[in-house]
């Protein structure tokens, strides 16, 4: 069983997948930082100096000055501002993945799609049709 597991781990595609996960995690952290520290502050400023991370709904019916005060009081809260930040991060990551896959598909060609001149294809079709007759 250990030998099979070792063989599984050593496979090239397993290594590629591990590199993909690590790169994805690092990229996700970078995008989260971009959203939290670069994108949302100007948006909050334009919307009346709103700090999205501090937007919440207290479920215990009490009012708290800040999210930290609610957390210290042990109040259950819905942190919808943090959720907005996470949705924006998700959209950015999704868009970048979409662009990367689109670029990859454009670069990738199959042997049938290689540079076969149109004249050759037409000639081969004519020969095929003549042979059928």
C-alpha cells in the first residue's frame, strides 16, 4: 500500500496539481489583499467614508459602536461588509481564471487544426467525392 501511495505521489500530474493549489492559494491571498487594502477603501470613501469590514447586523437587538465592540460583548453578528469584500475577491479570481483558460484554449491546438492549407482540404474532398462515384 505504501508503494502504491508513493507511486501516486510521484506522478507528474500530482506534482502539477500541488503546484496549482499552492499558486492558487497565494494568488487568492494576493487578490484578497488587493480588494481589502486597495479597491474597497476608495469605494468606501466615495460612498461616504464607509469601512465595509465594519458593516454588520447585530442579532441580539443591541447597538454597538464597532464590530470589535460587538465581538467583545459576544454578540452574534452578520458581517455582511466582509461578505461583500469576499464576493468581490471571488469575482476577480474567477475573471482571472476565465482569462487564463481562454488564453490557454487559444494557444492549444490539436493535430487536425495544424496549418493545413484550405486548397489541400478542397482537393482531398474532390478526390474523395470522385472515388465515391
